């Protein structure tokens, strides 16, 4: 198959079609980036890790590690124009190194499968909350009622499993329909609508009287709360929220038209993604403090705080329903991208149709997802290493596989690819290019390695 493609990378075209415009690409990557990571995971890991110091480390990771990794992923994807495994093999050979770089794509395919296995369970949870909100279950409800609803839901593995199944079905459906028709349509309205609704919620948060406390929790650093393990978690969150380190952005980059500016696209995505996460934090923590809740309540945090807020708001049933619809949409567009590397690989490798590949990979992910479904009920007491099956999957993928994938991607773009190739993709050797190259060659790789080694205790403390 590789032989059929022209040797000049500029003439190579994707095997799966192209985005219709620059905006379609930005929307698709934003749709991938904005999801449960911003609204569900960001607030609860911030809460578990003590607030401000964690947030600042996370922001630093987005800037100096996340941005160069994302640009590297897009440029590699566009240059190779295949699934991440084949692209890494092709570019590895083309740049005079080794086609074994395909391993980076393989790590990403596996990470995507594992992440989606639990992402779909949480996606199912948001789906269930559309119905609960719509039925008025949260109207005027106090903290104990809202907590009770959450406990009842999570306690029933059949219910959690059912919604997980529906969510996976929806994801397989869109992926099976293909790049142009499926993905583009799904992302066009969701992000602005979500932003708008978050601003409505922000209005409510300000009226709780605890807004100041929320802001200071989010932004006043208490460095004593920070350990190397929390720094690793902050870095993992940065990778996860930007959808980088596993080839999703690389797979989308493969469909990017030649003339689109990569730094501009990456900056637009990172900006909207980070704003939505910070906005989620600003909405949620005042509600936590106003109701005397524990910021470290874990994965259930948004499913308690937001229903509580909606329950006390005028028009709450309406807003809550719309909110969970949008959140499900956001999760859906991210889930699609989590499957894309594996699906593109099966299509090209096994010569299957998109629909067949989506069903094959989707069923596998669905089955693995039951490990997480059961982590909240039947197997809640089965803990090892980092905790439940869910906790372990979360740690393994976000804090280990994504940063490792990111390290290899940025290292490849910075050190293995020649200057001409990368400058060609990044629009010439100007200041932006020089900054990218410095971050990609020095700051990001050293930063990732340093945090890794510190977190596992392999580097001694200097003081
Ligand atoms: N970025 C998505 C979110 O924040 C999750 C995701 C991770 C999607 C990795 C694709 C790849 O919800």
C-alpha cells in the first residue's frame, strides 16, 4: 500500500478523505479536546490534589509540554497521512531512521482503547443524568437527595452497564459513518453552546456567596500540597484534556489540508479547552463550599454539585437537561476521536470497511468497559496498586501511557525529523518555529522525563 503513494509528502493524500476547511479541523480537534476531561475530571482531580498549586502546574504543562506535543502530533499526522501506526513507520523510514517508530502508534492505539473503555462508562453516566434531570428528580433537592441518586445509580451495575452500552453504540454509529459526514457535523454547535451554558452556571455560582472562596481555592497555590505524584497527575491531566499523546490528534492531522497553519490551530484548540476547564472549576467549587461538601469527593463531584445547583435555580429542570445533553455531546465527540486511531489502523491493515472496523473495535472496548462498570459496585472493594480497576486504568493510561507517547512523539519530531521536514509543515523557519523546536527538543522531553523519574522516586531530592 505504501508503494502507491507519491514520495513527495506534499502530494500525499489521506486514505480517508479530508476536512472540508481549516475551521472543520479546528472544530473536530476542539470537539476531541473538550469533553469529560474538562468538566468531569478537571474539577475532581483539582479537588483531590489541593487546588491552586495543582492548577498552576497543570497550566504550565499545557503551555510548555502540551503545545509542542500537539503541534508535533498534527505535523506528523499531516506529513504521513495514514493511521498513526503506519504514519510513524513511514516517517521513521523516510527520515532515515527506523520504521520501528510504529511502536508509538501502537501504544496510542492501545491507550485509546483503554481510555475509551472507561470514558464510555462516564459518558453513559451523563446520558443517564439527562433523563434524571428531565424528570425533575433534582428539583429543590438537597445535598443528601442528590448524593442518594448518585449512589443508587452507581450501585446498580446493570444500570451503569446499560448506559455504557448505549453510549458505546452511539460512538460506534458516528465512527462507522466516516470522517466527513459523521465527525464534522457532530462538533459544529456543541462547543459554543456548552460555553454559553457554563456562563449561565457561572451566574448561579456567583450568587452562592462563596465565589471568592472558590476562586482562591482554584488559584491560590499552597505548594505544601504538591508532591511529585501530584505533579505527574497534573501533567497527565494536561495530556488527557488536550487529547494528546495517543495519536487522536495525529489521526485527525492526517485529514488536514496542506495550507492550514498548525501553530494557529493548536493555539485555538488549547485556548478553548483550557477556558472550559477553568470555567468548570469556577462553577463547581463555589457550589462545593456553599453546601459544605468535600472538594476531594472524587469522580462523583460534578454529578453531585451541578444537579444541586440546577435544583435551586429558576428554570433548573430545563437548564439541567440541556447541560447534560451538551456534556453527553462533548463526551461523544471525544469518544469518537479515541476510537479513530484503532479504526483507521484496522481499515488500512486488515482492509476492512470503516463500519466493520468501528464495530470490531467498538465491541472490544465495550467489553473491556465492564471492568470499570463493576469498579463502582460489585468490585468496588477489589483494590490493588492504585485502587479499583477504574483507578488503575486511569493511572496507567493518563499518567503513564499518554506522557510516554507524548515524549516519543515530541522526541521524534524534534530530534529524528530533519529541520526541513518540520519547518515545511510548520510554515517556515520563523520565530514560532524556533520556539517550537526549542520546546520540542529540550523543554518538553526533559520536563516529561523529569516528572516521571521524580514521581517514581528515581531522582533524589536535592534539598
Ligand atoms: N480530551 C478528551 C477530554 O478531555 C479526552 C480524550 C483524550 C480524547 C485523549 C481523545 C484522546 O474529555
